[in-house]
């Protein structure tokens, strides 16, 4: 078996131009994690079910385990490392997850936050049902989702400048 | 005092001690993608290893040829059982006293068993290599049905055990038999059944499933040839146990093995055991002289790296005609798969299944468990439960509902009638446990009032009449569950793992400026120990939780502990933390007495320091004591302020709870709707209510998954048909119901802070609540027991078998 030819790719990740040599079969998630050393994006399955690898590509939530790095050439990507506010403080969603105990082991959290961030851009004031449907491509094994829903509601309220009303049980 | 002096409330609040909904310290890194999980580790020159796995469930391995694989660019080695034999590691001991093939030695015994380990420069090259390894198999007859495994003519699975009539747990009755374990008084129990007015008997199965944490099992092994030291970073729930096991089997001195569990992405029991991947990565590193990473994928995780449950429980209850239980008899057929790799304390082949008398005052009981081999993956881990406790809770909670149905009694009323009473604690159960504390009646009644149980029963009665009149096709079920857990393994008198007593430990070191570090023998896999352990210390010694760093998971720095599983962290390590803190407090008191020029006995503790009795203005804060400990200790006293405690618990703890699930099922489609789920937990003293609630939500969600569809299922040829997230039910936010949580507090009398542990209770109590709801819904149509999991299809089948489509 001959050594596979590598392709030069460039893309914009978290605002910075990056480049690398990849095999055509290199998955985007491996390029992000291993070439770029941005290890906040995780891998939890290989069938596009769990969403731990979710990143934002050109305004869409994408599971980066199901896209080749070469397919992402020229695109603009946000990973969890690019989510915090410019001054380094936690974004509304990051703060919401902490305040509402929306995470436990932390493994699904980066993908969940990336997905929620896009969801709130698509729908700034989602209902609980819309949040649940909106994050249904992301699996969490620890929290039972209830506090993740609250975390997203907390962030939506903060972004919209309204007071967060925690739903009564 | 001036206006700037903080009030007592302010001083207490500043500590963020026990009872406070303290926000987690872990979250800063996890929300910013700065967690440090095993697969994030990249060492210079690191190689990747991956497995060739068996497509067959039972086959002879005629030959393995790695020549073509070695021609693949990047592939450096193909390791087989023959390679491992040179270092005596082709087989490894299991925690249950059996042995397990690390790589196929002559035959394979389950689908996806590890056959060869390909080592390459990156994970893609390793995968290329796997595809080029040629393995010749000769398929053998397969045993999947556990009820057929003990047939006289069943195929012999474990040829390595030929002629061995005794195993680690006594005599073997058959070539596929592992052990028989019996507890209780058989004669008295049989007599109780003879005298009984009413008896029930039902075969209640708890299907095979899998813990499936979002991060799979993985490790990086790095052997330093010069120093002769092996470093292992791995997804370990019990790093010290891994170090000892490696020392015993790899013959490397234990001080030259460094085991590090970094952040772990969920465990749920999956990451307690030792798996072939760890051994192979270690051997590969020794062979190549380079660090080797092994990361399993999801299919490998589901199909090969442990399983949970697979208990088939023939359950009999004897009772008087007015519903007082008089005897319990249970026989379990336990399907352990190809190797007995149960992760139980060594003397407990069926874990603590003898908690099966549950929350009820059974005068007599008898239990026997037969463990057997089949052509399925090994494991038998405690998936979010103490050892086999969820099986036991399911068995008795289903059994009580079946008895209620036969007696024509309400299931809640039957439970109230038979509960162990508050004044009976400490209570000695018929199967040998000493329950520490409980107030079951209060918890049950609180649950019933909170959900208007009587009102729900009325609604159900009306719905049943409407169904019979043909006005609705929806049926309604109330699933009541009242569980007693047994956690906190455990006392050295009856709990060990490979001979190591199951204590746990904490070392606290306070620094001169009043901050400190606590190192603990447990390992959080999401429970938030970095947050909660500091809260215990804050309350005990008055140093704010924010000023205590908690560290776990590094065997070089943490004191020896048995790790995190079976809800043992709070009952065992939580106690060690409090005891270590109290040692510090005792020394602090001596220092304070010296500095305040009074006798020690004249001091009393006050939130964050000592004060002189009767002279409240004469105080010394813990912060100031820390400084003094490094600067002006009493003559003859060693400087410094640190302590270590190894805590051997005198007893287990017994958390309990009352759950109810309200469910509607459409009989024409089998589609269910969970209308309400209320969970009342009593875990004794509550350290962080926010974290407790989060643990309950998570455990209930896993219970929901298991009861309503999550299953590792095999076809008759031994193919796993639920081997990926495509088929293995993993609830999303859409399916997962809304959870209502509640609590009572009955402290453990023997635990230093009265805490009992909670992480697994919701799984233990949740599964029977869901299953009882489904069974309760169908019961008026004439069914007594429908096996889990209760997915739409099976609900539809149940409806069909009950004639509702006639």
C-alpha cells in the first residue's frame, strides 16, 4: 500500500487562519483535535449520533466526525475554544451551564454549548420544547437534560436582556 | 465590634460548606474546552494501537497472519496471544477470580473479542493494518440462551477449565457453570411457603444492557526503559486498584508504576475493570519503547468492554391473606458471558444481591444464584448502582406489585403494611445485612401526598372503565417503587478487591496563609468531587471551600483509595475527609490554646475558628491558626498542619427513596407518554443539594433508558444486534421526561457526617418505577408481568397478546 498523497487545506478557526496537510480521508474532528491541538471538541461515537464533536461551520451546527477536513477547506469554524467573550469572560451560555448545573462529566458540554449557541441564533427565544428538539442531536449521559434546558433558558434571557425566570418544578 | 465585622450568617456563607448549593469549580475548564481527558494527551513519538476483533461468537482460531499488515505504511507491530505469552500476559486475572484472554488464545468466545493488536504511527494506519491481518476461524456451536447453557449436551465454552470442578466461589455443577451462591435459611423459608395463605411466583428478567459513558474506555501507556517505569494515563474509576493489578500481573515494582486518571467523561461502572486494551497498550509500549495510545470506538465499547445486568430472577413471595409478607425465595440465573469479569468485591460473586428483601420486614428468605458462561461479552459491571443492587430492587419491587395484584390490594398500601418500621433500625435482614437507618413510612406518605396518589388511582379507575366501554384506546399506569440501596463498600470485615480492604482515604495539607490541598483516593467521573469534598472540609475546619484545592486520580500523590463506584465515594471517602479534617482541627485547637493562653478545654469551635468559652471576643480564626502552625507552635509540637485518614467504614449505608411514575400508553401503537415522574430520595445528610438533584436527574434518565428500551441484544448466532447508537437506545432531550425531585433526611448513625451517597439511587429506584407503571397499566387486562425493556413495539405486542385488538 502506497503512502497516501496529502492535501493542503486552509480554513478560519476561531477567527484565526490555519492550515495543514491532511489525507483525503482525515476527519475534520481529527484535524481540529490533532493538527490544531484544539482538544475541546470531543468524540463519543462514530455514527453521528452523540454530538460531542459538534462545531459551528459557516453558520451551521456540524458534527465534525462526519465531515472530512478537505470538505471544510475555506470555511469559517467556531469550536468551544472560540466561544468565550472577547475579554476572556464566560459567554452567556457558558455561564448558564455553570449557574444551572448543566454539566457533570463535561464530555458532551463543548458540543452542547456549540449547538445551543447556534440554536439561540436561529431562535432567540425558544420554548422548552423547541430547546429540547433543538439539542436532540446531542447526547448527554449525566444530566438528564433538565438543567441543560435551564442553562439555555438562562443564556437566552441574558442575551435578550430579560430577567431569567427559573421554571417551577 | 464595629460595622465591618461579618455576621455569623456571613461567615457561614463565606465558607460554602455542607448544605450549600455551591457552583462547581470543575465547570470553568469544562465549559471552555479545557478539560483534560485521556484522548487529549499527545506525547512525543506516540503510537496508536487498535484491535483485530472476532466476527464470530464462538470459533477456533486456526491461524493469525500479520505479514501483510506489517507491509502497510506506518504499521510497526502486530501483537497476538503468542507475543503476550512471552511476557506471560496472554491471559489476565479478573476481579471475580476468573481468568480472561487478553488476546484470543486458540479460540474466541464472543463476538468482537480481541484477537490481535496492531500498533502504528497513527490511528488511521492502525486501522489499515487491522484490515490486512488474516485470521482463519473455524466456527463452533454458539450458546446465547442462558437457559440452554446448562443443558447436558451444551457446547463446552471454557476449554481452559476442563476438569476443574471448583471455581473461585466453590463447586461448579456443569462445564458452563461458574458458581452457585446461596444465602438465607432454606428450611425455614420452605416452611413459610408451605404455611402461606397466598404465594406468587414469577420469572422476572433484567435484560443485558451497557453503561456507555459518552467517553469510551481509553489509555496511554508509556514505558521508560532507562528507569524501568511505566506510566499509564487512563479512564479509570479506581486508579490505585489498576496500579496494584498491573504490579501483580506485569511484575513491575508498584512504585515504578504511575497511574493517572485525568478528567474522565463519565463512568457508570464501565471504567472499574481492567480491559485487554490496557494490557496491550502497556505491552506495546514496552516492546516499541514508545508511548502507545488505545482508544476504543463506540461499537467496541458496547460490544466488548463489559456489560451490565443479564439476571433472570425466579421470584416467589409468601404472604398472609391480608397482605403481610412471610417469606421470600429467589433463584437467579446470572449470565456472565464468556469470562467471569464481574466487578464486585471479591467475596461477593453476585454482589450485594442479598439486599433483595428490600424495604420490607421479611421474617425469612432464601436466595440462590447460579452464574453461567455463554458466548457473550464478559463484564457484569454495576451500571450506576451498587453491586447487583438494581437487579435486587427490580426483583422485589416487581414482586411486591405482583403480590398486590394477586391480593387485590393497592401496591402502595401493601408496601406501607410491610415496611421495616422506623423503630426497628438498626434492622437485621433475613439475608444478613444490618440496615443503618430509615424512615420509610414518612417518605412513602410524603410521596403519596405530593402527587395526590388517591386522586391518580381514581383517575385510573375511571380511565379503565372508559377503555372497557370503548371510549378510549389509552391506558394509564402508576408505577410505585420504594427502594433501599446498600452502598459504601465497604467494611474490611466483608469487602475487599483482590485482597485489598475497601477503605478510602484523604490527606489534607493546609498552607501558611490559610489555603490548602486535599488529596482523596476516589476519582470523580462527573460527580463534582472537586466541589463537594471541599465543602465537607469547609464545614469541618472553617476554611472557605474556595481555598481548598481537591486533587484525585494520581497514584503518586493521592493516598491509596479504592476509587469511585457503587456510590462509595461519599460513604467511605467522604468519611475519610471528615476524619482527616478532625485530626487537623484537634491540632489546631492545641495551637489556638497556646496562642490564646488558655487550656484547650476552655475553647469551643465557632464556624471558622476557636473562641474562649464565655469570652466570645477572644478568638483565633483557622486562617490565623494556619499561619501559627508554620511560625509559632507550642514547645515540643512539630510545625505544619496536615493530616491523613484511612477510613474503614463500620457498616454500609442504606439510602432509600419513594418514586412514582405516571404513564399513559396507547394500546394501538404501544406509544407511551410519561406524564409525571416524582422521586423522593433520602441520602442522609446532604452535602450539595444542587449536585444531588443533578445526580438524581441523571440516574433517572439512565433508568428511563434501561426500562424503556436500552438493551444489548444478541441474535441466536451471537451477533450483537444493538451494537451502536443507531440501535442502542440512548435518550435525547426529546424523549427524556421532566423530573420532579424531593427529599427527606435520615442521617446515617455511623457516618461521621451522616451522609449516605446518592448517585445510584435514582437508577436503582427508577427502573422498577417505570416497569411497574407499564405493568400496572396493562394489569387490568389480565397480565401479571411483562418483561423489560418496554419499548413501543413490545408494548404493542403486550397489548396484542392481551386481546385488545379482538
